[in-house]
C-alpha cells in the first residue's frame, strides 16, 4: 500500500543535525580537481531534470 503525504507524521520530528546543513565555501581553480567537482555537480543537476530537458529539446 502506498502512503500518502497526509499519512506521515510531521509532529515530534527530530531536526537534522547541524552538520548536515552546513555550507562550506570553496575556492575553485583551473585544475583537474575543481573540474571534477563541477562536472559531478552538473551531472547531478542534469540527471535530476533529465525528463524536463528532453521535453524542452523535442518541443
């Protein structure tokens, strides 16, 4: 049976630990490690929105 949004309890939830929401600044340069980080981030965005991108491409 599939649960619906209203079936989940939202009260009494533990907040996530502060380490999960920390933002760390990075200095990106013109080297292989920076390129790997940026390519990984770009590929994640593309894979998450692939259906939308294909719809736009074949519109």
